[in-house]
C-alpha cells in the first residue's frame, strides 16, 4: 500500500508537466521558428559569445556606437552550450526549448506546491496554470522562463532556511539566487523582495524563524553574481532606463489569471489568513506584494503591470489548490473526484486552446527582410528602421542595427525618426551615423540620398548612397 501511495503521489506531480509539454508541442511543430520576438536578441547575444568568447561589449546593436551587454549572460551561455553539444543551430535549439521550458516550469510549480501542501495541492497547482493566459508565456524560450523554473525552488529553499539551523539550505538557496541574478534581473529582484518582506512579517508575528539566514542567502547570491556584474560595472558602470509604463485595468487581471484561478485564489488567501502557518504567510505576502506592485504606476513608478502579475501566479495557484485539501471527504469521495476531474478537463482544454491560438511575434515579412540582409547586406553600415524588425535582422544576418532589442540597456543611440519619418537629415548626418540602409513600410515616398533595392509585401529596403 505504501508503494502504491508513493507511485500515485509521483504520478499526480508529474502529470501536469507532461501535459504542458505535450500541449507546447502544438505551436512548436506548427512553426519553423521560435514563437517570441525577444528570442532574436538573445540569439544575437549567443552568437556574439560563440564568435568572440564571453564579452561585455556589443558593437552590432545601438550602432554605430555599440553598447555594453547589460543583459545577464546565463541564458545565452546555456543556448551556446546546447548548440555545441547537439550540433543544432540557435533557432532550432530555441524552438525545442519551448516544450522543455513548459515541462520544467509546471514541474517546478507542482513539485514545490506538493512539498508544501501535499500531492493533491501540487497536482492542482499545475492544472490551474493551464487556465491562465500566462501559460502561453511559459512556452516562450526566454530568460524569464529559465528564471521562472527557479523561483518556486528558491522560495522553498528560503522556507527551509527559515525553519532549520543548518547553513546548507541558505547557502544553496543563495547560489540559486546568484544564478537567477545572472539570468533575469526582474525575476530575481521581485522574488528577493518577496522573501525579505516575508521575513519581516514572520519576525513581527513572532514566528520561530532564523532571520539571519536571509543574510547568508543574500551574501551567497551576490558573491556568485559578482562574477559577471563586477567587471561589467567596473568597466562601464551600470545603466538601466525604465521602459514605458504599461498598466492593467481590473478586467486585465482576470483575463491574464483566468476567471477560475482569480476566484479560487481570493478564497485561498482568506483561507491562508485564517490558518496562518509559515508557508501560508509567505504565500499571502507574495501574492499581496506582487499585486500591489502591479498598481505601483498609481504612485508614479514605471512598471509593466502584466509582466509583474506573472510573478503572482505561483502563490495564487498554490493557495487555490490548497482549498481542496480543506474539503472533508466522508461518503462523497466520488463526487469530489468528479469535481477534480471536471476542473482538470476544463483547465487542460483552456491550455490547449491557448497554445493552438499562439501566433508568431515576428512576421514572415520581417523574417524575409532579415534573410535578405543575410545574403545582400554589407554587414558594416547601420540599418535604420522600426524597432520591432531589428532584433531579427541582427540575429539572422549580423548586420549592424540602430537599436536591436533590450532598450533599457542602451547608452547612446542615433535619432531614428529623422530617417524613417521626417526625412530631415543631411549627408553629414548619414556619414556621422554610418547609415547604410533605411527600411520603411511600403509607401510612395523615397528617402533622400537613397534608392530602392528590395521590397516585399510589407517593407521596402532603401540603400543610402553618399
């Protein structure tokens, strides 16, 4: 009986990630390129590392000035490693990261929830993810997805660190923090704020915790992360310009989280507040803090509300799942199992429908232009264009571009608008900015000092002649 119970618990935890992997295969096989726009910038960085080793300077984006590589390197190094050992190109590696990331994120969520709230809680946590719009983001092959695998594990390590006197958990948890800092700064910053606030709340509430272990976690994490950040900051300083604010209306919260998860998580917070165990306090603080942070734009802070809301998904799904642990089953166990089955089918259908509806974030026309530069560009002068097309151009062709992705890390850039909008530029401007190509939406106007060299359904490429 014991073996059967262990097997059942293992199956409950493993079933949601397996389903996530299978569902993610639908868009992976439908398209021959990765799903997301962001991946092109990351492929470009991995290409730089492949050709030049681990460097801190990127000469091909924000051209002709170039810029320091402020984006953490771990994801790009992982891509490089996977490409080397498999012999596959970065685009193929990125595509097949999609089902793997979906599997690992859901597995991490289910496993940690199961450790905290039992196998049923772990199973339902994984199942609830399918009903959220964020399930689509779990499929994306981006650094945030790699960090999202680590977040539940980091919080579980923190939870164990607060409970015991052992220094092993704080050190291991700190090393995980360091890896997150070298993967995705936003993820690491938010989750570090969560555990810091949780420590304060637990300490004020007179819970039996080891608050000094948080310093060990922080010290270990910063020490590991300094391997990358110390030489970068010493050489170039640190620059981060906040992106424009993106707020969410109330309806947007429900749309992103899903109706079922929204309702159950609110009830779960109330349930956790009534029980108030350490794990409940951490989950409640986590949820409330992230939800409050999504509304920080009301105080004038620049935040991307939809991106930040993603970080509330784990505690909200976990608290929702724990509600079912509190249901007492006497004679109606088959009714209870029927409810679980119906909820599971509903969520799985939602996840499949979402994955089936995913569209590429980079259009065929944009990819066509990038391929044209691969074979016809001079690979020396700067392409000036709309921001969206540039990561694909630099990743596929290696042609220098005036922007190229990850705008918050830009130090200097040229004035793009005068080349693609007002046409208020001179020969001196062209030579100073080393502009060689201008890309416009198909239109009647021709930029000064240029001639049309290629056109497809949506874009026209002009060669600048000075």
